[in-house]
C-alpha cells in the first residue's frame, strides 16, 4: 500500500485545502457577496453542467483506465489515448448544434420562468471543459501520477471561485462578467492538465483506431449510461429544487450538502490512485490482491470518514449558529436535517471502499447500467414527490433512499459474482465506535460562542475516537501511520 498511502496522503491534503476554501466560498463568500438567489442560480447551472458532462465524455475516461493496462504494446496504448481525445467530439458537436437549433428542447428541459435557460452557454462550456479535464486526468491516473491532477480538480477551482468572488465584491465584475470569467477559468484548468499530462507521457500519433475498438465502444456505451444516471442522482436534486422552489433554496441546500460532503473527502483521495490498481488486479486475475484492496480501502475509509461523521454531526447546532452569524442572514438553519441525512449516505458509501471501482473495471460492469437507470428513475420520482411534499429536505430524503438501495445492490452483486465483500469484524467495531460517540456527544451542549463550542467538542471527541480506534487496533494501516507520526515527534 506504499504508493496508495503516499499519494492518498498528498491527495487528502489537497482535498482538505479544497474543502477549507470551498467552505469559505459556500458558507461565507457566496451568500454574503452574491446573496442566496444568485448563489443558488450559479449552483443550479453548474449542477446542470455536471449532468451534461458524462454525455460529452461518453465514458471514455473510464475506458482508458480499464483497457490501458490490458494493451499488449505501447502502440496499442497510444492508439487508445489518442482515440480518447476524438471520440467525445462525435457527441459534443452534434448535441450542442441540435440544442441551439431547436428552442423546443430547452423549453422542455427548463421551466418557463427558470433563469438557468438564459445561461446554456455556461452549462455547455463548463461541461466540455470538465469532460476533457477528466479524460486527461485519466491519462495521469494510469501512470499512477495523481497528485497534481487532484490538486487541479479539488483546489484550483475553489481558489478560482474565491478570486472571482473577490473581484465581484469590489465591483470589477458584474454577474455576467462573473459567469464569463468562470468559464475561462475552467478552460485554463484544462490547459494546465493537458500540458502536464503530455509532460508526464506523450503518446505517439499513429492515426489508427484501437484494435479492440468494438469492445472499447461497448464499454463506453455502458459507462455512459451509468455515468449519466449517476450524475442525475448526484445533481438532479439541485436542478429540481431550482425549478420547483426558488434559487435561494438551492443555496440553503448547497450549504448543507457541502457540510456533509466533508465526510467524502478521504474516499475521493484514495479512489484516485486505487482505481488503476483495481484494473490491474482484475486484468491479471489476482483475486487475493483484489480482496485485499477492497477490505483495506473499506476499513480505512470507514474509520477515517467515521471520525469526520462524528465531528460534524455532533456539532450541527453550533455550526449553523456560526453560519448565520457569519452571513447575517436567516434561513440556512432549515437545512440542518439535510446534513444528517446526507452524512449517513456519505458514511455508508465510504464503507464500500473501492467496491464501485471493482464493478466498473470488471466484466460485470453491465449490471451497473441496470442499477443506475433504475436508481436515476427512482431519484427523479422521489425528488418530484418529496420536494413537493417536504420542501428541499425532501431532496435529501430521496438521496438517502436511492443511494442506500443502490449501494446495497452493488454489495450483493460483488459478493455473488466475485465471492468477496468489503466488511470484516473490525467494520462492526468501527460502526459501534461511531454510533457510541455520536450518541454521547450529540446531546452535550457547551455554553460558549459557537466557534469555541465546535473547537472544544471536536478536540475531545476526536482524541477519544483516535485513542479508542488505536488501542482496539481497528486498522493496521491507521495504527502504522499514527506510530510513524509519533516517532517523528
């Protein structure tokens, strides 16, 4: 796990910086500088862009990771990489031309009074830049070089938003100027990762299609439908809140989602480097190595994400008091139940480790298509019903139901097809530790200012969590990391 641990550590640092900046942007700068309405509009448009992005990339970035290590020669590998650049153009150009040619399409997709309809260029512009960013990032991941790409993916765009909001605050940008500059920023990021990917490895151009193009395209098609459905599950809620309710509710919802999303940070860091290793283990038919990757990633992520879960969910009242003090605006505390619902969802997903990567890179990836289409359809129906019934909290309920069901189906699939699962006895002990500390600390109130309350409770709960997990030896990898850290002191 040396490569995984080393790059995961750097990736975690990048993601923690990104979450710190993202927290300032989402919780303080956006609401104070733009107000909930414009903040909600920007988030809704970027959510629509995230839904479109998998259509534009057509799953080719995942095909690069799956098939690169299976190529028998450098020429075949290079052909695959070059092909990954041109395939998306066959989707992007016809689709954009069609949408702009037929106004009835946008009228069907957006409500008549939806302001997002006026910013199609932002939705498409960011989707194209993000699609190609993911493709060139996959070039780096197959070379097991993820740190800079992860920095660009996680930190760069948060810094960009901070700078743009600062320019907006001082009056150098109006709202339209903010949107245009935001698009430019995404293309600067694309240029940076393209340059770095070619510096790390420059493929030779042979103007030949991959020898296994039929298999690649079939896999791309399955991943396209799966990825598109997954994007719907992740971002449909924000889009529907904007259309059913008001843009400011998207702002309240986004703040709540961001707080819970911190739990996902370790998963996002580790999966970047584990994914190509899973593909190699599958291509070389190393069953024991595959099971080792699954169980270790599951336990480590569950333990680390569990700590974040405890720290966040036991401080929710103080966190929202602090948010309203910082923003001088009411309304954000209505999202408090959303944090707990999404936090449970994120923790369950973290406990699966690299399970999703195993399915995506195995011959059983076709099942994901069935699961994803079913989950996306269910997400649409539940969001429509629950948002109308329970307001924007209904979107969080819909996400919890859909993601829990989807994850359970993935566990069953891997167990019956590969005879492995992510859990162990230590997973149970970790769950008991998380629940125990949650119920102990959630009812403890410290009568000081919110910031100091969060600091004191987090310090006590965090130290207790780490001490108990260390002496119970819940994870050998985490204990080894702590031992190395203590020896350096």
